[in-house]
C-alpha cells in the first residue's frame, strides 16, 4: 500500500501481521473499528508460517478444557497464571473451529472431522493439525479473512517506536500511536490510534542459532520495554535439541519418536552410554537432550566440535519415506545431507521465548491503550516452559481478545494486575558487574521512557515522529561502524553464556558483553545512503532492539537462582517454590533498569493448582 | 536511586535527566558518534581485514555475481553486476552466501529474506538463469560436480526492480487478491461443530494450499510477461484451491469458475509448464489450470 501522507489515523493499529496480529485485526474489524495492520513483512511472510505441529484444543468427547489447563499449568512448572491458562484452554476450541469455518485445510479423519494427534506433555491427543504445515495454513487462512474484510494493510512498513505520554509513572502513561518507516519510499509516517496492539512475534535473533526467522528481532518487546511496560519472565527461553547447524531449521521430535538415534563423535549413543537419560534416552524432554548434546560438544566429543549426529538410516528407506519424508527434504535442501545415506548433523537452537511484554488476560499492558499478543507478549500461559502446540492457540485466543478490547468490547475486568504498581517485592541485591540500561548521555531513543512530553494525542505522535526522523537522519548522515559485527558478537555472547547452561559468572560476563555492544552501538552508522528499501537502516535499528532484549533475558536469568522449566542454573539445581513462585519483571525505568517481582496466580476459577513435581 | 540493581561505584547516573533536559529544550540530543574519525576508520578497516582473512583461510570459495541497481544512488543508477568472493561451507545456500557478502563487504546489498526455510516466500530470485528460492538452493547443487566457480544472482525477471534484488510485488498481490481468495461459505454449522470434509477432497486441494506467494511462477511465465492482465499461475491456483473445496456450496463454485474464465483467466494458459517447473513447493500448477478449464467447459455445457 502506498500513501504519501505523513500522518495516518485509525481507531486501532495492529503492529505485525503474523497469526496474533491477523486475529487481532479481524476481531477489531468484527467489533466495528477502523483497524489497520502495520507490518515490516507482508503478512504471509510472517514466521507463524513455519509452525508445523499443531494447535491444542479440547474438542472431543473424553477431553475437557480443564484437562488442557491442568497439563498447561504442569508444563509451565507452576509459573503460568491460572486466569490466563483457563482463558486459553476454554476459548481454544471455539477459536480453532472458527479457523475451520474460515476454510483452513485441516487434516481429516475418516468421518470428515478435523484430526488431532498426541503431543508431548498432553494427557489427551488434542493437537489439531493441518499436515506438517499447520502454521502456514493458519497464517494464510487468516490473511484471506483480512482481504475479505478489506482491512487496511500497510505492508513493508517498519515500526520504529511507540508514541506514549511522558508521565513519570508507567501505570499512568497513555499510548497514542506509533511511528513507522515506509520501507519502499523511505518516508517516516505517524500512526495515530486509540489502541495499539503489538504482535511482533519472537526474538530468536538474540541468539546465534535459532529456529526463528531473520525478522524475529524482538522489536515490539524492546519498544514496549522502553515505553515503560515491564518485561515478564524474560529468562525463560525454550531451546530445541534438534536443529540443523547451518540454518537452525527444525528437525521435529518425530525422528526420535520413530526411533532415530543420537551419536557423538565417538559413535556412542551418549544419552544412555554417558548416563544423561538412562530410561528415556533420545525421548527425554527437550531441555535434557539439549544439555546432553552441549555437554558432549564441550567435552570434545562433538562432531567437528560443533554438533552431534542424528541417525535414522537403520529405520530403513521404506519407513523413512513413509513417515518422515519432509525431514529428508529439510536435510537435503537446508543442509545438503541425504538422510538415507548419512546421519543428519543437529545441535540445540533457540526456539521460543516464553517471557515477553507483560499483559493481562485482555491483552492490555499497564500503559493505557497499549496491547500485546502472541509470542512477543507474556500473559502468562507458558510460565517457565511452553508445551508444543500451545503457541498457536495463544495467538488466536489472545490476539482476538486484544482486538476486541482495543475496539471497545467489554471483556470484563481482568484478574491479572499489571505494571510496576502490581509489584509484590523489589530485587535489592542483584550482583551486576556493569550497569545495564542506557549509557551515559545516550541517544534519546535509548531512554524513550514514555516518549514525548506533550499530552495531547496528536502532539505526542508528532513529537515522536520528529524524534524518529532525527534518529534516521543521524544514522544515515554520520560516519560510523556497521552494526553487523555488533549483532553477531551479541548473539555469540548469548549463545555462550545464556543458553541451556547458565551460571552466575557466565551471566555476568554476558552482561559485560552486552554493555560492550551498547557502547559500540553508539558509533553505528548506515553506509547505504539510499532512501529506497534501505535494509541496512532497518537491520541497524533491529540490532538496537536485540541489545535491549538480550539484556532483559540475562538480567532475569541472573536474578532467578533456581532451576525451573527451561531455566537451569548450575549453582541452583532445584525448583524453589518457597522463594520463587513469582514472576520476574524487568522495567526500563528511564534507562536505569529495575528488577521486581509479582505473584503467580495459581487460583483458578474453580480450584487452586497445587505445585507438583514435573515428571513425565 | 530506585533501582534494585547494585551498580558499580564509578557509574554516574545522570543520563535520564540530561536527555530529558535536552528534549525539553527542544534540542537535538542525537550526537555524533563517540569514536573519532580515525577510530572509525580503523574499526572499519579491521572488519575488512577479518573478511579478507576469512576468505584466505577458506578451503573453497565461491564467486557471486550480483545484480545491482538503485535509482537513488548515482553509482547504481545504471544497472551493473558486482562480484563478491564468499567462503564456502558444506550446506551453504545461495541466501547464506548473499547474507555473508552483505554482512562482510557491502551492507547496502539489498534482498528480501526472512524464514530461511522456504515458507515465507520472500527470496525468489533468478539464480543462474532460473527462478529459485535463495534459501532452498544449495550452492553445491549449482555445479555438476564440486562447487560452482561462479553463481549469477538477479532479481525475478518480468517484474519491476525496486533496488538490487528486490522487485515490486504489488502486481502479483493484486492478481492474487482479484480471485476472491477467501473462503466464502457463510452457511457454517453452529458452535463447536466443524464442517465435514472428506479425506479425498482434502487430498485434492492439498498441493494447491501450499503456495507461499513467492512469485517465481509468475516470473517464469511468458504469457504473464506479455499480458499484464493475465491472472497468472499462482492466482489461478488459489482459485482452484477454493473451487475444488467441497465445503463451499455449488453456487460459489460456479461463481469462482466465472472469475477464472474471464478474458484474462485460464484460457490464456498455453500449457508451457514453466510455472510448474520452477514452483519451489512442487505445486502442479499447469495441471490445476487444466482442471479448471475442464470444469469451466462442464459448467458451460450445463447452461447451454
Ligand atoms: C519452526 C517453528 C515451529 C513451531 N511450531 C509450532 C507448533 O507446531 N505449534 C505451536 O503452537 N507453536 C509452534 N511454534 C511457535 C509459534 O509458531 C510462534 O510462537 C508464533 O507463530 C508467533 O506468532 P506471532 O503472530 O506472535 O508472530 P509472527 O508470526 O512472527 O509475526 C510477527 C509479525 O510482526 C511483524 N513485525 C515485527 N517487527 C515489526 C516492526 N518493527 N514493525 C512492523 N511489523 C513488525 C512481522 O512483519 C510479522 O508480520 C513454532 C515456532 C517455530 C519457529
Ligand atoms: S505457486 Fe509456487 S511458484 Fe507460484 S507463488 Fe505459489 S509457491 Fe511460488
Ligand atoms: S527466506 Fe523465506 S522462503 Fe526463503
């Protein structure tokens, strides 16, 4: 869509056109609002399209949303909030069937009903799927609805920052819109709106090896953070044990489920022979397998010092072609390896961020008018560990709720409290070797704690527009260094110190490395002088966002001295319910980050969830 | 100090006030870079040295010949080809090679890409004379044996070039959206009841639903190149996807056939199979177009 005006106005702006953003836009449209999607990628290019497995929904006789809720709470290691989990599980069936009614090509049973399959951590086979490309179909089906409804889409518009009032207390701030860069024309435009919904997806690019897309740079999370919204439970990052080394493409658990075996460079079936998982071997949980693989590599038994081998040759060509054909294609296309002839190289990769922008179960943040949904948000349903098949329902359930609420439908008062005002406790002795947050005398974008000084909506957006224009001019005009090395050093540090193995010293080293990246970032410039499709500029801004995201992950990881879900600490090998049944919150606090905590809500509609040992 | 984070002694915390003040005064707080000119030059030279060393140390390298064009930059106004030498590693795709060149030699090298796994459809390119996804093309597969000496990378033919390898997709999107590409049956069951669909019918539309909107097919099609109004293979395939879906009622099927039967619809296709050959998702496009022609004939017979 091309438009030369520098200011647009809509009732609701949705930032992002993935599963969460599309569902939010459809909901706002259903509610009668004038809604527009502003997205850096054309919607069908969003990373939701990469999801394979499926959507959890309690649809069938013998299944019950309550069981789904129980499984999710257990999977979260009791760090999910009951109101969010119960909303997810109760609403997922109707939202999933809604997709069917919109024509989504689900896989089918003999009787013509949609198929479901078993997934890890679920007490009932409730993962609804469409072949091995569920996310692709979900994304395209919803984009079709957006076209049908004539929702305005500003595609290839990069949102740079939010326009938020400058009240000292984030709980009192208001969001009036955002500023975007028209990628094709190079113009900066303001979007004024009563509601802004962030649906910008994951941030896997904070690590050097990830199943996430190149565009998953945590922009929304970084923008909300700098606008004063706390980042909730950022330390919880899911790593997948079997990804291809050169690209991070996911090799699904299916291979191990069918009998695929993991070997180290000495030809040992290390999960058994080295005692990592004497019972379950290759089928042990994701984090156990991932840690075992990295231990092998670090002790010198990795293949080419980098990965381990996943061998499925013994299953025989017939069975492989029959059940795992898509895996053969993935290995061939993305790694140049023939899975029938040789083992496939695999290593752990970042996969999913459980933490994110703090919201209540209506999708709203503590900043009035600012919402978040999808992977960038933390409502929190996944707690410390996401179950497979629970992210896609999150997109449609909470995407829709954010859309309805922003468009004015009354969803009832939320039970989850948000913002610094909801704190139960403040962290007072976090041992950081350098100060996190803004640098002394940093560029103002770095401390956009609430953006402009003006209070009238129009002026707030205009002020922010002016500031972003200056930011772009500066980056384009000054001399400086390229961002790419800074990004790659940041990614290396995160992968070295903040991955599946975490220990205090390493986390402190990571904070130092991040600080160093921040300092070097002060000198970045964009070498490409062009206004047309300047991806150099966009990537440079993304790198800034990644620095903020990486820092919140690391601060959270340093604060939480226990082992829960995906977060493993060397010095603290047990889950400490007495001390740690609470959410970590990192608040930008005007460039001087603060760590505080809020209570986990285990009281559900009908019962209170009692923490139990998470064993399968 | 409100923070709970213990700060090392030497840190001074004046930044928020300083910036706030600058902002209040309406001044620009965007300073110059903090390194001086010679430091910046040294840093940039060091980066270049590292890139050169990586190439020297590599066992094998591959030469990319990349199309460059930027209407706004004087040196790039005239289209040209640039060469980049990139270290080769097993498993390297054309997209990996392009990213390496951009990150190590020329940050202005511009191309779309995102998923790196053939699902987002961003990086359909003209590689060694054929439409391919950069991320799904192994560099090694471009040579009969070993690795190719040179790989030629151009933007998709028959589309307007915006810059370097980026083409304008607007026309492609317009064609896709002109076939009413959305499920329309409003007569859906109540509540949690799904519409039934047979496995055979799902199988029938399966391949057609795999399209990732990459535009490779359209770019390869001679007819589309000569006739801007021709719907093109991807849009017709999208229409097929709905026309063949038994969940939509018969009236709708007829309506859909009318759309693809129009002057610039299915009858323009001369079954050259170029689209089918380049489709990275292996969609039998020509077959689908032929199937719609047959359906259209059947429908017309019914009404004559
Ligand atoms: C390989 C893989 C397999 C998966 N499999 C499953 C599965 O089987 N089941 C499951 O439940 N989950 C799965 N997940 C997780 C799930 O797919 C994701 O969490 C989810 O799709 C994220 O959707 P989203 O809408 O939040 O973000 P995305 O789909 O990533 O969309 C983000 C959108 O935001 C836009 N955007 C970002 N930044 C900006 C900006 N600055 N300005 C403007 N626009 C911006 C982008 O253009 C994009 O449109 C999988 C994930 C991966 C990576
Ligand atoms: S039909 Fe194939 S080639 Fe054409 S746009 Fe779709 S995926 Fe690309
Ligand atoms: S990068 Fe997504 S299709 Fe190639």
